C-alpha cells in the first residue's frame, strides 16, 4: 500500500536498483485495477527479460464508485486526488 493505494511491483525492487534501471508505471483504465492491467499487458515477461522494474498502482474510487485516475476534465471527482504527484513519487513506492 502506498498513499492508501495498492501498488504491485515487479522487477528490480529497491531504490538502489531503480537508479540503475528504468521504472515503468502501468496505469489501468477506468474501472480497472493494477492487477487487471498486469494480467492484460503481459509486461512482466518483458520486464524480466529487459531488467526494468514495473509498478501497477490502483486508481482511487471516484464519486460513482469505480476506480479511476483524475485527469483535468474528469467530472467524477468532487475532491480530486493528486494522481500526477502520486506517479511522480513512484521511485518511493515501497519495495517488497
């Protein structure tokens, strides 16, 4: 959990490893989850082969009860989360 969200991490875990490797943040679509995107994207095998880390965070539940990301015109959030700040902080997602 990070900032109240589930984040699935795969690959080169740990901050020292991330400095030497790329980190991909996979964002699911509206109503999805990080686990859904992981299963649909097939990026795990590529991450293992190419030695990069990948994070699959969950969006938050919006006003109509679905998981979502806040984008600038999204009418589904009354008090929108800072999803841009959340993703910018991906290097601080907990390893393990």
